[in-house]
């Protein structure tokens, strides 16, 4: 059973929501974020990515970054941009990007259930990134961005959502990237109980995106638990989340580029690849159309790579993933990328940037080769999580991204 509860969100006044809502802190560089807020002084990036408001020479883990986030969050409340709900509510959050529509329930989940493995993960976190979010949550005293969670679709929960969205929305705006965001407030006590009870009938929740946020929230809960002298104060035990049924989500490709060929000439490189892959020239489609095919951009040309039968273990939920096949049979043994989580020779490119970005990296930005992958499915994510296994880094790219600043969870 999954514990999902309503909460008293800190959220924007209706007239400010479009100006406050911002892309997540981890999908853009500091410079990109500075450019993004140039004409949007109310952007929540001033809280989520507060390094944009400190001097350029500031160290990446300087306490000034976190005290600045705390100050900016307080100012947004003092200025009346943000307010806190009077009583606990659920929220329905719908996103539309072109024909892709996903509708999730915003609430809080249990940090203890995360620690117990009932909220399942599929990737490892990096300690430096986890530490950053721990310091941020601890200093701001709030979870400022939600964890993106999925669950196996349940018709009864869909019915609850349908009831909630039959009323007028609280927010409805189109972001600069064309994604439409619509939010309904669920304050009806009976409907809140129905949603809670339906989640109790669900066996497992799965983190789709936001592993560092979840890990940080759990770590902060453990720290506060040790020092808690006020049993009434337990908001820190909950983790802000948006929960979507699995069959509404779209996973995009997550591609790779490598700076060099590990001392090989292009011809030697292709010869080594051919031991495990079938190579075809003139791959004009550029992006693979099925599992176990890959696109490769090398010296201004596209090739199709297809893994040979028997080269990987098809019964293993991780080994049969395309990200694992590329890593295990090409990136590690041929290009020497043994730890893609830390190796600076490899770059990961979300599918939203398209194939032109891979060509640009090779043609103009000094990379030697780029690879396009077929998207991982949400079912594969669940299979890996259910097996208690870990996917290769950067196996999934979800779109559209959840906006930060629409919902904030104070932890005390």
C-alpha cells in the first residue's frame, strides 16, 4: 500500500503563476538560468537555482547559495507572490506538450516508505548532487520541487481525477516552450479521502525522475528525526511529489556523445564495433526506430548499428536495455568509458534537443562520435525497479518536465 497524503502547499497567487513557474534546476546551466530570468524577476529559479544571484566566482557549495535561496523564498512570500493553503489539499496537475497529455495528482509521500523501498528507484544518485539538495532543503526549510512518480494505472483513481477536473481550474497558462499547464485544487473532504484510500490499494510507487530530490528529502527527514523534540512537527517526514498513471507518460531518448575514440582511428574504431554490432551506412533516419538499433554519427556520416543476437543476456532486465547494451559492448570495452557517471569524456543529450544537437557536438564542438538510442519504455523502468536493480546512468528523459514553484512543501 502507498501512503499519499494532502498537504498545505505554498503556491503562487493566480495572477503570478505563469511568471513564477520555472523549469527544474537541473535541466539548465547557471548561464542558461541567468538568461532565463533576465526578463522574469518573479521566476522561481531565484529559489531553486539561487547560484544565479551570487557573485560569479562563488564556490558551487558555498553556504551563500543556500542562504540566498532562503532569502529569495521569504521575499516571494512577503511580496504576496506566494501564499500557503489554509488546509491540506490534493492538486491535479495536467501538462500538455503537443499531443502528449499527462495528468497527475500532487501530494506528499512518505520518506520512511522511500527508505523501506516501497517507493522504488531505478538509478543511483551522485553524492555531490544529493548533498547540494540536502543543503538546499535544510536551509530553505522546504521542498521546492516535486519528485516525479508513476504508478500502475488504476481506473478508480482515474475516476477521482475526472471528478476533480470537472470544475474550473485554479491555474491555466502556457509556458514559453509551448507546454500548457493546468491545475485544479482538490479541497472536497470526501474526494480527498477517496484519493488517499485508492493509493492505499496500490502496491508500489516508482520514481520516474527526481532521484536526487527524493534522496535529499529522505536524508533531511533522518537528520530532523534524530533531533525532534516536538512530536507534532512531522512535515519533514513527507516528500513532495506529482504522481502520474504509467500509461500517460512519454519517455524520450537519451543520447550520448564522446570526445575521442580512445586512441583509435575511425577505421579501427568501426572494425572493433563490428565484433558485436552490424554496421550499415547512410542511416538517413538518424534516430533508431526499434529496440537494439542505434544511430552513430562519425566524421559527418550517420551509421545504423544493430547489436548481434546472443551478444547480450536477454533475460536480464538491465542487460537487455539499449543504454546497457551500448555501455557494455561499446562505450566501456572500446572507448574506455568505464564509469559514465563520472567520466568527463562523455556527454548525455536529452532527446528533446533532437539529432541536430548530436551533429553540432561532432561537427563544431570537438566531440568525435555521437550515438542516438531508441527510448526506454516506462514498463522497462518498472521491471528494473521491481527487480531491485539499477539502470545505466541517463537511461530516461521524460517530457514535459514538471515546473518548479507551482507547489512548495514546507517541512516545518
